[in-house]
């Protein structure tokens, strides 16, 4: 696929999306936002994609919003946007990542600041390069945490850690992100992408794509559930559907026959309805 601000590359059933403005530390633009959304649309429609990695070109992941417009960068009125409440571009991206049917791994290879940090929050696993700098710097720019980060960040790291990073707006190193639970592991810069690819391939080569998509939906949606019974109902719907699938037959038989599974079911054929927010109870 042809893009201007990102690269889209598939190898071994793994899609790598690379933010590609290295001369600007991959600073976020409206074009990048549109292209990221289009990339995740394409990923969901392509059964050859089993996992997604997001990383940055050059020495940075994403330095945040491109501030080339100076003090009017965040003034939608001055930029001619007439919507009563214009939608935050970073939020549109994170909502699309949140809805992904494929697991998403962030390989944070360098500075990830502002939207460069918040765009990683709906990604399922975050790996970082040693020495990478991360910052939720919004309070230091006179704005507020965006890209739905007021929902994502406290759920990932807890309210106290989330508020410390948001209130101070300071930039911190990847080892603090590791201690705070924001990233899963740290790697030498030259080994980061290989580590992310190894994890993505482990998913791609061994797991049923439909099962992974459903597990992702169950876990993310479950963060907003008020009671475990909500999850129990959704789990039961998912188990009923998966238990009758060709995938489960292949999963069991490949285990018994000690071979690599070849799961036939496709995400593009649709997923069973397991919505946690469904009002009618399956059972009480």
C-alpha cells in the first residue's frame, strides 16, 4: 500500500507499520492519523496478517504532534475547523487501534512523547529500547491528555502512576516506564525490532486468529465491566461458538498429533457476537 507518512510491510504473517517522518522524529500529522486508520482497516481485512507491530523510522518513535504551526497548533478555530466540538485526531487513531481484530505490539525505538505515547496505550504489548524517552507532556503545553488516554492510562498503570505522569508532564526514561508497568521489556536499540518480531511470530505461528481476536475483545471490553458475571456471560457465548468450530478440532488434533496447527477459520468471515455490553442476559 502507498502511504506518505507511514510504511506498511507484511512478512511472515506480521504487519509492521512504521511511522515514517524521521527528519521530524516522526511527529504526528493529520495525514499520519488518516493513514494509520487506513492501515488498521487494511490489516483487519487481510487474513494473511496475524499480528501487527508499530514502530518508528530513524532514532525516534514519535515526538508528538508536529508543532510547526507554533502557538496555533491546537487551535482548531484558527485552523478553520468549524465543528462545534472537533474530534481529537489522536483519539480517532486510538479508537481504531482499540477496535483492531489483530493483536498489536508497540516497538518504542526512541522518544515517544505526547500523542507518541498515548497512541501506544490501546496496543496490547509495549516493548521499548533502552534509554527511550517517554512523556505525557500535555500539562506542560497547556492542554490535556488526549487520544482517550484518560481511559487507557489509569487502567494500564493505575490511577496514582497515571496522575503523576500526567500532572508533572515530565519526560522519563524507559526504565521508569518498565517499573511503572507501561512497557513489558527493555532491549538494546538494535535488538528491539527483532524482539517484537519474535513475539509477533509466536502469535502468528501458533494461535488461532479468531480466538486471538475474541480474547482481545473479551479482555479490553472486560476492563469496563462492573461485575465478573458480565465476563462469564461473554466467555460462555464465546466458548459455545468456538467449541463448535473447525479451529477447535484442529487445535486439539494438532496437539494430540504433535504438529503445528493450521487453523482454517478466518477473521474476515466475521466474529461471533460476544459483546459484553449486551443487555439481554443469557442466564442470570
